[in-house]
C-alpha cells in the first residue's frame, strides 16, 4: 500500500511572518524589563531626594555641592582650599543678619511659596531690553540650588531647582529655610555663612553682629568672590546704606514675626 504524503498548505508569510512575531514576542519582555529598571531608578531617586529633604530639616547642613565645587577649583588652581564655615542655629544668630538678607535678596520671602512671580516677570522685562541680566531667584530657590544641586545653568538644573524648592517650602518651612540660607550662602572666598563671615572679617560671632555689619554681608551676596566684606568698594558701601534703609523700611526685626 502506497504511503500517503500529506501536504500542509502554507499561508503567505507564514514562516517569515510567524518568525517575525515570535521575535517581537521575545524582545518585548526585555523592553519591559528595561522600562521597569528605569522606573525603579527614578523611584529610588525620588525616595532619596525626599529622605534628604526630611533629614536636613532636623540636622545641620555642614557641606554642600557649592562648597565642594569651590574646594576642587581651589585645588586645581593651586589656591588656598580651606573652607571657612561654622553652623549657627537661627536662635544663635542676631536677627539683624536675617532681616538684612531678606531686605537685600527677597523682601517677599514671608509671603510667597518659594517663587516670586512678580519679580520673575520684572526680571524678564528687564532682560528683554538688552540690559545687564538680572535674576529673580528667591531665598528658597537659592537654598535649593546650594544645598542639593550644582551651580551651572541648565534647564535640567532649573527644573530640579523648582522641584527641591517646592519640597523645602512644604517640609522645612520659612524659618528653617532662612536658617540654612544664613549658614550656607557664600559670603566670601572659601567662606560660607554669616557666622564664618563674622569671625573671618569682623572678629566676633554672629550673635554680636550690628545692623551695618549685617547689611555689608548682604551687600556682597550677589557676587561674594568679586565684592569684599573686608575691603568694601564704593559700590558695596553704597549698597550697604541702601540695605540699611530697606531694613528700617520693612520694620526691622519685627518683620520676621511674619515667618511661618
């Protein structure tokens, strides 16, 4: 008896098409695996950032990325690399220091939620006229940048600055933000914070700072490596007088009662 040979009818593209779908099916789990890894990576970053903000609400900020950057630059250039920084609590510092930096840097500090949109709008209008570039960063934004980020300008860093500013406003509150600012703000070459500036340039602690001394520290904050507290230029002296008038105009240290 002859053996019957059965033929299987192939549909067009059965071999190539089937294999193609099989290859896609094999690849898709790998793609899903990579997406899962990326998702976990960003989740871990978010958890770490949240933990960092909560942790630094209660513990002193002894070192920042800005300090690290300045130290590295000093070492590369062969300059003195010792960092002058000494943490002092908000209660230990004379309140003249607090009102001076608010008068100089961010007079709407007690009222805004991290961003002064009126100042931003004014800065944009000013800069569009082609004049000298003017910033509109609040004290909260400066703290977010100095404590958690790097100094270079980029859209990524600016986006992260917005994120961390929102977090510290939500978790820290105004008094803690101001306390950290008074301790980490760059006040001179390799010098950070009001306490270190007072000891370095005035020969006493931040608890003894006068109105004029506080105003002079605030006067150099926009560019502490260009302007000097110890040897103030005519511009710094003029700006110091202006800040003192603004401090009086705000009502002096009573203005700090508005902090929440």
